[in-house]
């Protein structure tokens, strides 16, 4: 007698490869990490910048951009944009302040200003740390 279940089916008759899992274990594609959160953080993935004819500036800039965007968020845009990112100015027209008897819209506007100010303050504070991160990846060797 032939067993009706195939090799890829589990005891309940469903395929065992749904969502990349088989027998309760996640399958791994060739050359792919087992999870999206690998043990290698993006800061340690930034190579040391080499100077001279055999420089690695393009690779360095790309990986540094990813690391700074991950760690310093919008401040990391400085690397690609070559200018400081400034959060959008709060448009008070979007808030109906004239017909707001319970001051709900006024509270929403106040919170929007607080979020914007916090983001600007965080960028000001993180600027020195990001600069130190970039300098630490420069080669000590002179051309």
C-alpha cells in the first residue's frame, strides 16, 4: 500500500514548506542569513576607508550611509544629500483651530511641534557621535 502523504507534507496534510519552515525549523536559502536580524550590525560592516589608487570610497560611502541611517536616522541623510535634513514645518492650516471647543486640534498641533522639536534636538545631540563614527572609519595611513 502506498502512503498518501508526500515527503513535503506534515501529519495534518499541509505542506511543511509554508513560509520557509519545514518540521518546525526555518529553511535557509543559499547565501542568506537565517533571520533578518543578523548578528553583524551595520556599524561593524562599514569597512575602513583606504586612500590612494586602490581606494574603496564607493563601497565605504554606501555602507556608511546605511549604518548612519540605521543608527542616527534622519541625520544620516547628510552623507547622501550633503546637507542637513530639516523636518517639515508644521502647517497650522491642517488644524481647525477656530472650531475647536474641546481644544483637541490645539493639542494635536502642540504634539506635532513637540515631535518636530525633539527630532531637531536629537539630530543636534547625535551630530558629534556621527562625526566620531565617521572619523573612526578613516584609515590612519597617509597617501
